[in-house]
C-alpha cells in the first residue's frame, strides 16, 4: 500500500516523529517556524494529512480551494479554535484533536498559576532577581490563603474536572461550576461541586475563577469589563484556556484599579504578542502557553495524533473526530 503523505507543521518530540516517519510518508517542517496561509493552501492541495498546532491559523485564506487533497487535519492539541471548522467541512476534511492525554498536566499548570498568583510568587522572584530583596519582614509580599476558599470553574470538561480534583481534594476548596450543558450529578459529586445557572451567578461567589472553556468566536471576551466587575474585590482570575476568552484591556484596568486581587495567564489573545497594557500589571503572573508542556503530555499528544491517523487511513472512524 502507498503510504499516506503527511505534513507535520512544527517539530514534535523525537519519539513521535520517528514513529510517524515509520508509518507514513512524513514531511517535517524542519525550520520549526509557523506556516503562513499560502503554505497551508499549498499543503491542503498536496498532502493526504496535515498535522497542525495552535500556532497554525487555518482560516478562509488557506481554505479557498475548489477541492483538497487533504482528507484529514489531525490537530496536535485539544483546542482547535484556530481551525475554521465550517470552511473545512465544505471541503469534506475530517478534523481530529488530542483530548484526555493533556488534561492532568494542564490542570497542574492551572493550579500552579493559581498558587503563584495567590502567594505573589512572580513578584517575589522578580524582586530577588532584580536585587531588590531587603530581607524578611512581617508585611512583605503578603498574599492570600488558598486552602478552604471558593473556586469557580468555567467549563467543566476534562481539564476543568481535573482542576476541581486538585483544588478540592488537595486544598479543601469549595467548587462552583458554570458549564453550557448540565453536568451529571455523579460528576459534580466527586468534588462536592455545585453547578450554577450562568457566569453572572458564579463570579460574585468566588475567591478564584479558573477558565477551562473552549476559545473561538462564541467565547470571545466572555470575561469582559462588566463581568470583571462582578468578581469579588481581592479575587483572582486564572486562564489556561484561550487568550480571546478575556478582554485583556478590561483585565489590565481591573488589575490597575485593583477591583480584583490578581490574575494569572498562560494564554494570550494574538499570542505570542502580549498586549502592552498587561506588561505594566504587577499583580499578574504570565507564562508562555505551557499548559501541556511536559515530556509525557507532548509525547502522548503525538501518539494520539498517530492513533487518529491510523484509524482514518485504515478505514475506521477516528477516535477523536471533532467535526
Ligand atoms: C497545546 C493547548 O500544547 O492542546 C491545547 O489546546 O492549548 C496546548 O496546551 C497546544 O495547543 C499545541 O497545539
């Protein structure tokens, strides 16, 4: 059988690249630079499968094709709001993602951010590195206790549930949930969580709010100035979902005027560009999209892509089809 021709848009863990190359006629983008729309258009006309990441915007310009050679876009990552699913559907292309295998690591990172923001870890680190630490004193960098507080989780999918487990079983936090559909009682019961009607009902009740919903147009600026105003003074906002979910200008103002206690972001609108308004905010922890960045998760994500390709090219329904 002729091996399907597969394009990998960024460098992946070596073990995954090796396995891909064994099973498929694989082309690696050895420059490791994101491809542009024209590159994608060309790729969709010549490869059987294209394997993008979050840095690959596959929108209208790349998809203006009469017909595509590509049969499957197997995304390396769980979020796929960078792919215009409507336009892809017109071309009859299957799209898959990599759920489950990064949930624990992403929740670990969300918990890291929550703790860093509450305990002012970023500020402390900057102080030491900049030679500004003058020694211990009772009033120095006093943060907020995490244990026993209330955590609101927006989006109770796999990652949101992993976050709840860490916060509830590890830190005795009370869990409130906002989710677009009704969460099964037994799923809520695992962390003694309560689902509220909508985000307006959630925000005023929480000491911490962690975002785990999808990105894309439907959730763009879900957290806007009005909703930031509903948060408790002193509350913290954590985002490991997608940058566009937060109106970053409104967040910078809430931080600047101290209407909330702090925030911690792993994702940014238009990343890797950082909105300059955020850079001036001291009570803000920022990480460069590290949610799934562990050796274990990144390898598992790659092998999950391979599973989907095998399913597809061997005539089975791919396990993680999203369209
Ligand atoms: C991935 C992520 O590493 O899977 C996702 O949706 O946000 C990340 O943690 C990244 O998207 C890889 O494409």
